[in-house]
């Protein structure tokens, strides 16, 4: 009889470890094998849940192979948590960064049940505290990775180094504290009672998430003024879709136009916003399937779908075949073309 796994974390965190290992010229497949985890299975289903004991074993193997006590900080920089639909829902519904923080415990609870995430308020600071549940072993590196990824997310919205006041870590003081100073750009205290990232409220309340996201997307495309309306919409869909499916309201705000004006202009060209979104998804789907080795699940997320089933059904409607079959046929055609070239 299979024993029920009590404590888990989302498998996508282990993919962040794999990405960081690869970036630092370590073989992630070997590290995962040594920890008893199939990296191929994780890539196929990064939203699955991984036993926290396996995750802790993986961190131990990472520490052994890399001999880098600060490797968790590097993992945080390679986190793909921004593509998680729960995270994107949290960002979309929040008006300020302070509201993002207030929704963080609920959000993180959907990713892992092995730790407790709480917020501590003082008149001028807000602390994000992460603590393992009683009897659950959590790697020090995993705490570093969480704080590092969180800071990386906030950096997307705040053009200031002053939003972190200081960091408290339970882990013992390492020989060199420089990596933590460089990562958090503030005082880091070791051998503390709790793991807590202390943030300045005054800085966080200054920034509107929606305004910052809008400005960021506009800045991606300074040449938009030279394009036709359809080209502008295509470009903005392209730059937005990996995070979540863009809406006509969002595109209209980015273009500083009304939804009615956009709809009317597109109608004159015999198009709708949904037509353009579908065409862009088809174009990107073909690119990812034929030009990359991205797993089907990752491709569905890159195209703004909440789950792989929705993407597979849409793809079948477009091309009368599954994404995996389309990819295999493309590979076969590539091999045949190569053979013909060699014969010549």
C-alpha cells in the first residue's frame, strides 16, 4: 500500500535548481539522479507536487556537488515562478506592492504545505517570515532561494535598492557573507531565531503594480508609433502572453486607446482582437514545437494557457492533430531533408 505523502512543494522549484545548475556548468541530470528524482518527469509536469523529503535530498546533493553555500541565492535568480498562473493572478488583482505582500501567504500556501509563511507588521516595516512546520526538514539553501526569487520579483516593479531594510536568517554565518550582501543589498543577520525579509513600507506603498506593469510593457516597444494598429497589438500580445493571456482592456490601456476605438478599427480590417490573439498563439506554438525542446506543458504556459489540456484542444482545432504529433512530424521532415541534402 502506498503511503500518502504528507508534505510537498511544487515541482517547478526543482526546475529552478536545474536551470541554475546548468547556468553554472554543472550537470543537472546527474544531480537529480543522485537525489532519486527524474528531471524528465519534472519537466513534463512542473506543476506536480514533489515530496519535501525528495526536495531536501536534492538540496543536499546540490550542496555536495557545487560546494557553494550561497547556491540558493543563484537558484532564486533562475526561478520560473513568474510563469505560475497563481502568481500572475495575485499580481493582476493587486493595486500596490503592499497588496501583493498581503496576498503572499495565501499564494505560497498553494505551492507548498511544508512551511508557514507569515507577515509581521511594525509601524515602518513589514516582515516576510518563512518557517518549516514542526518535524519538517528544510534546507537553508531553499530559504535563500525563496528570498532571492522574491527580491527578484519585486525588482521588476521597484527601481530602488531601498525596499529591503534587512534580512534575518536562521542559518549559521558562512565564511564569506559577500554573496548575501550582493544579493539583498542590505545588512544580513545570521544565526537568528527566524528567517525574515524585512521591507520598508514607505517604499512599497509608492508603487502601483498596474501602472508599473503598464509602463514596463510600453517601454518594451518604443517603436510602436511606427506600426499599424494590428502590428502594435501583435507586438504587445507577444511581450505579454508568457505571463498570462492578455485582454483587450489591457492592450487598450497600453495603447492609450478605448476598447471601442480598437474594436471599430479592427472591424474595418475584417479582424477582431480574438483573431489576432489566436494567430499569434498559432505562430508561437509552431515556433516552440519545431525550433525548441520545450516540454508541451511549458509551451502551453508560454502561450498563456492555464493548463495543458486547454492548449492541446486549441491546437487540435487549429491543425487537426496534437502538439506532440505535430512536433514528431516536423522532426521526421527535418531528418528527411537532411538526408536529401547529404545525398546531393
